[in-house]
């Protein structure tokens, strides 16, 4: 039986869902890890080998993007234990014998399953959200060095004229 091959729009939609789900993690470390993992997974599985071997700007692998894919797609043992290798030969031979369309269909189906796991993980991560890290909190810089409206009156929030505020030294006459 011929596997149903996903269209280009289905794959792009799945990729966008992966990125959106990865972005929904409240933890900075999980969020950046799953964004990088998603990019690397789709890059290594869908791009030609020459392009996939180039370094990802988001990967920490250095000179080459590591081969990342959904959990059941990578392992030759998973292929042989799933029953697709009934002859008893090596699982990597069965994986090599798969056509590109079969590999793409397998990748798509396992990526859908992994997306469901990732979505459940993101929900759990948001339920037990911790404090934001220092690197996550953007500082709003307003013109004038961020001094704000109080500095525009006389600097440092001090009035330039008028009676002294209560609690200060009495005015001299």
C-alpha cells in the first residue's frame, strides 16, 4: 500500500505549528531549545543533504547541523521492532530501502505525534510557570536615557519653583 504523501502546504503548516508551540513555553530555556530543535529537525529531514549539512544560525552544533528528527524516525531499532522489517535483516537496510515518499510520509506522521506531545508539554510548562529570567525582560528605553516625565520638570523629579514639599526643612522668610 502506498503511503499518503503530505503536500507542501501541510508540511509548512506543521512547521508553523511546531514553531508556535515551541514559542508558547513559558520557560526561556525550554522555549529556545524547542525552537532550535524544530528548525533543525525540519531542516535535516526536508532539505537536500548539501544544504542540511550547513550550519544552522540557531544551532549550537558548530560547523554542521545535527541530524534531528522525530523520535521514532531516527532509530533503526524502532523500524525493525515496528514490524516493517519482517525478513529479520538489519533495520538500517530497511530504512535505506524506503523511498523518498515513504520517508516523507513517515516523517510527517511521526512529527504530528511529536507535535501533540510538545503541545501537552507546553501546557504543563505554562501551568507551573516560574519567574522570568533577566535575559527575558526587555528594558524600555525612553528618549533622554529613560529618565521619564519627572526629570523634565527640574531633573530628578524635583520641582524648580514653589513651596517645599511636606516633611522637608521649613522655608526661611
